[in-house]
């Protein structure tokens, strides 16, 4: 409906959230006039300055204290999108919690998680669309094609508490479903979803990556005939995203599958949340409101009194610690389906290789032999190396020139296929110079290796083998990844080379050899989560092999390492996540790291490193003073540069805060943020700053 520009005499005041970032100071709702009360959660359009913005009605409406004076200062709401029912109380509570916890303005967060197209559509357009919404284009499979297998005893046992919780209709503790790749976790998601759907509830399933949605979507579609499904992720067109969002909000879509942003889907009849691969770092948003969709899923489940199932072969250590402490209920699936065993892990000690000056191959002769054997038997192999390009740097050994990026504190990576040097941080690209730009030496050489070089070496070492590469370079075009994976499935590839992209989720049945070429760097990373990530990556990669019982017996995972005795690899050799987790948790406890401490980061950036540092030092003084004032146990560390300090000529620094109690840290942040905003205004050299609560990397 369109409101008249002149407010009616019986007008009332409505509070409206708009997309104003915290930093602008507009962190609370703004007041507008409406000629009738508007339900909280209604979407409206409101004027702000010269613009008209999408807004969300917040709080209750209040009568104007004096009928004639205030209308002069308050502007009327321009329009109400009343074709869309108001967002519900549970959704709003989730939003309030997330905004508070991650220290963002509620309006900014609200408007960033609603479909962007809502900002553009007029009420009239919406009116027309909704009419169409009854046939909202969400998938409705007509015929279930996949058989519904009998559950194994282990599956029944794991599922029972989830079903009991669904039937009891109350929030149990979160379930942590711990099971190897191929142990039947997805089947349990399907069974739990089946019950929730039969109860007339909506089901939300989160996956870490867009690439994994079609696979899971197909699995659900094959099981549930006649159930409307919607997907929510960032690769949808704005129109699709609006349509799917509305389908969920209106209750038409019963099953919603999506990436992290789907945690904010409006689901008025939510009955179950599943978070697949709950340990995956992709669940953490890395800009704007830096929320963890996994953590919000746990919060939302408690808020809405519904069960949440977190599934993983290598749970996040936070989740594992919760389960150890009895706060989460662990459900175990110890065996792989169909008797598929995990491959035998072979740690190949690179120190054993004779050193031959001038000869560099990424592959030990023993591994090459193992690859030949696979090829001869018609089996597939998968090699991964977490570095794309041909070589991470070009080098001149006469003057020591290196292909540094002029704009970043990083090397430019050598890409042989198109003879370019490319910076993976700022994207700048140039032709490979013919000679050393510094001394003219014509003999500049690549140092180290990436997937492109590995592919080249494999082609030379395994004549006749069909080698394919999957990484960010080969999958840039839409549909490319899908086509390449399809080729692997169809057996058109003998050896697949890739970055960690290839280790995730794809079910390659013919692979009997998986090899990690050089994973050691993670062992010595300054990031305290690096060992956890490495273990999970290697376990996941191992899970790619031997999914067929017949092949399992001769499946192997090779790790080429200079540190075969390292605890991470020893635990991997035993496939012993529990032992690994215990050892890591003991270390974390001793070091005062999560989950035994709670962290927040303040990051700031600008062109001049001194200006950024000055801002952070002043911020540190503020935080210290607040900690004193509250008597809070919050430790504030001095500012340090990020691991890649300069990107695109912008200097980046960060400051870490650590507290044994989450509450103490939250209290401090809440009091500190307004001070920081004021401080920023005094420090013009700072381009941007942001607070990251529960950061993944420090
Ligand atoms: P995960 O999600 O742990 O990787 P899945 O649920 O995908 O495991 O199960 C692995 C394979 O075993 C799939 O092909 C699945 O269809 C099959 N499967 C799962 N449960 C059963 C069962 N009870 N009986 C027969 N096959 C099953
Ligand atoms: Zn030189
Ligand atoms: Zn750069």
C-alpha cells in the first residue's frame, strides 16, 4: 500500500531498522510515522536523506506523545511491503542475538541477510510476484527414485536419540554425529528429515560449499517425492534467491538446503537443523558480520526448541570438547557402509630420497611406482597439492631477484600455461619477463611447485595416463568443475591432480590411491588451528579412496613428508581422530587457546602502517582501561601485522583479545565499540576496521 505523504492525524510512530553499518553511528532503529500500527517484522520502504531504503519494522509502535508537534520532525514510511508476512519472533531473536554477539548493527545484519532483490522491488511488483508464488519455482520431485535402505544396527542406534527428540518436541542438547566419510551420516539426515517433514515441519540443511549442494539436493530429491525444496546460496541469481527465500518464508518450501547464509532463512515452521561437515571453515563468514553459521545453528535450535545434528568425520575441536563435557550428545558411526575400509596410510619420509642437485621432482620414485601400478590396473589416483600455478615464485640465482608483487607482501605466482606472473592476493598479473628485471640474467627459474607443474611432471612420468587438473584456475568458467568431476566419474581420467578442492565431498568410486604431495607447511604455521585443518583435510582425502569394499583392501593414502614422526601424521596413520583431538585439546588448554579461551580480533587497515598502528595502540589503551574498569579478565595483546601484511598497497594489522570467559569478552566488546567508533574519527589514516569474534585464524 502507498501511504499519503501527509501523515494522518492519528498517525503512530514506528521504529524501523535500516542498513546502516555500525560505524556510521546509526546502530539503532530510526523513527518514522505510519498512519496505522504496523506489525513488528514488517518490511517497509523508508526515506533516509535523499534515498529510499528497505527497512524492517522493529519494536512496537508507540502513540505520539503530542498530536501536532512531532510529525514535523518524523518522516512517514513510504510504503509497506504487505504482500510479505512479517518476519517472525524467532527469526528476530536470532538476528538480535547474532548482531549482539558478533558486534554489528542489527539493521546492517538484517538487511545483509535478506535477499538483495527485496531492496529493489516495489510493493506493486511484489504483489504481482506473489500471485505467482503459489507456483514458486522450487524443486518438487515427483517421483522418489532412490531405494530407502534398511538402517544398519549402528545407524539405528545413532538415529534413535534424534527421533526421540523430534517426537518429544523439545530441544535436546545438540547432536554431534561423528562418522567417517561413507559411514552413512547422510542417510541419517534423510531419516531425521523424513520424520520432521511428516510432522509438518520445515527442515534446514547446511552444507559448507556451493559445489556440494547439487549432490545433496539430488539425494534429498530422490528420497522425497512431492516435497518442495529450496536452495539458498550466493551463486543463485538475485531473482532466484528472492524466490527461494520467499518460498521458505511462506512455508511453501519444506526443505531448505544452503550454505552459511541459509542459517538466516526465515522458516516459520522449522523442526530440524542439520549442519553437514560442521568443522568446515566455510561456515565462518569472513567479512561484514563475521558470524559462524554452525554456532548460530546451535543457538537457533535451542531458541526454537528443535534438534540440531552436527555431522563430521573430524569434528571441530570446539564441538568435540562440548561432547566430551556432555554439553553435546555424541552419536557414533564407526564403520563405513558396505565394509569399505579406510585406506592404509603410508608416510613417505622425504629425507630418504638421495639429494641430487639440480634434480627436482615433487614425486618420490616409490610414489611414481605406486601410480604406475594403479594405472596398469585401470584404477584412479588422486594427488593433491595445496598450491595452484606452476611455481610459487620465480627466482634469479645471480642477483637473488624474486617475483615479488609490487603491491603486496607476497610473491607473484608463475603460471606457465599463459606465461604470466600473478598475485593471488591482489590479482595483478603481468607477462613473465624474458630476463631478470634486476640484472638481466636470462636464466630465471621457478622455485617450488604448484599443481600446474605437478600435472606436467605426471604427464612425463606416466606416459599414456590421462592426467587432469582441478583447481581454481581450471574451474573459473561456470560449469567447468561439474564437467571435470563428471569426467572423473566416467572413468575418463586416470590421475587427478588438484588443490584441496578435490578432497571435498565428491564420491569417486574408482580411486584407490590418494597422495598428499607436500602438506608439511601446515605443521609450522603460526595459525593454531593449522594442525586441526590438516588432519581433517587428510582424513577427508583418505575418505576419497576405498569406498568400494572390493577396492578398499588395496587402497592407500600416501603422505610425502619430511616429518613422518609428527603427531598429526602418527594419529592419521591410525585413523585415530579421538587421540588426535585429545592431544590437541591438551595443548590448547596449556596454551590458553580455544575452546579454553575466547578470542576476538580487532583488524584495521590503511595505506600508512604507522597510522594504522597508532589507531590500534590507542584502541588497545581503551580496551585495557575497560578491562580494568570491569575487573574483567581480558588480555589485550599489542597490534601485529597480518601474515600477509600488505595487500593491494593496504597495510593490515590486528590486535588480539583473549578471555577465559565468553561473557567477560562480550561485555568488554559491547562497551568498547562505541569508543572505537569515536576513535576512528580521530584517526583518518585508517581506511577500515572490524571486530572478529571467535576468529578462525589469529
Ligand atoms: P556419509 O554421509 O557418512 O558419507 P552416506 O549416508 O552417504 O555416508 O552413506 C554412504 C553410502 O552408503 C551411500 O551410497 C549410501 O547410499 C549408502 N548407505 C547408507 N546407509 C545405508 C544402509 N543402511 N544400507 C545400505 N546402504 C547405505
Ligand atoms: Zn638477477
Ligand atoms: Zn599483489
